[in-house]
C-alpha cells in the first residue's frame, strides 16, 4: 500500500494516522473498522468474484465502500496494519460448529499483530459478533471486552482426549478462542499467507454445505456497542445490553435503502440467495 491508499483507508474507517504502531493505536483502528466496514456476504449472492489479493481487496473495501467476510476483511485490515508499521501474521482457524465439530481447514482467517510497545495481539475484524478490541495473544486468563468475556486456551494436544492419535508427531500448538464460555474457533499458531486461504474462500462461496451460500448477511457494530444486521428482508437492531428489535422490511426498495443508509452500500438490486433450496 502506498501513502495515498493508506490515507484513503483511514478516511474509510474515520481514523487518524497513528503516530506510532502501538497497542492503543491498534485498539482504535480495530473498533473503528468494526463500526464502519460491514461483515457481509453479498458478493456470493450477487455473482461477484472474490479475489484474495491486496489490490482487489482495497478496491472493494476502500474504493467501493463495501464489506466482506473474514478473508476479505482481515486480509484488507492486515494490509493496512502492515503499511502502518505493525508486524502482521495471518493465522488459519477452524470454526467450532454443532456437536463439537470443527470446520474445514482454512475455515477462518485471523491476524496476529505485534506492536512496537511490546504487545502481541489477536486482531479479528471478520468474525461478525466477536471482540470489539484486539485480545492479548499470550494471555490465558479471562479478557473482558464489550463483546463478551474472552479466554484463549491451548486446545487438546495429540494423544490427549479430543486430540490426535497417541504416538503421532506432536502438531503445532493450537488455541481455542472462547467467548462467554462457548468455543468460537480453533486457531493455528503457524504463520500463513493470504494466498493460503483461496481454497477456503472458494468453498465457502460456492458449496451448498457452506452457510454463506444459504443465507444473506450484512452486519456491523454500532457506535453505542450494539449491532445492526440485515439478513434478506429481516432487519435486527441489537442494543449493547443484548435486547433485540426485529422488523421485516416490506419490499426490495426498502431493503436497498437500508443497505445504502445504514451500511453505506449502494446496490442496484437486492441479492438473491445462491442456494435457496437449502436456505437456513
């Protein structure tokens, strides 16, 4: 990223250029990103190509003022952080599903970020409802956040209950990220590159088994710590205290207006669910 692109990205999220890549600066950039760049899967249902490379991601998130899902949001945010002087390492994760099942390899992309003041952070602006601020990567106790109570714990090792077979080579350490007592995703600690996630992004954007192809979502954090979400024609406003107001929009024109006015996304048509026969 050049200076022009960095400045444009910072304007996109309403942030000033930090004087130094510190932990405090990362916290500010993280929460501003969540408030302004929506978590959305509209490209999948609009037939738009998803390209995991820096320039296309910046074109989409910054120039087109769109959002994206984890690969896009954390991919773009990682590029911004790197340009600002942070040390950024993409990490792969598998999302915890029903009955303890884990998702596919490269199911999720998160970021390990080191700041110049010695901080080592887990940053994630691409998981929907999650922590508002980066989590301390090495902390194993509870971390309070407006988004919940978070704990990062070591996952079961090979040969242990829930781990791999006894006698198998010990794998790299994996970490479970837990929110309010419920495991969210299992994180690998080995460094990855953005290109490693291409197959995961393709699966999630094409497979009938992927929840991203079966439903529409557009969601962002609000200034007061709540969340606004549009799923099809269902508009949900969740307050910071967890109370919810749900409203069904009357028509496509109203949905397009909400996309434009509440998420800053201008569309010429309402997306149609890619796999409607198995829509959730």
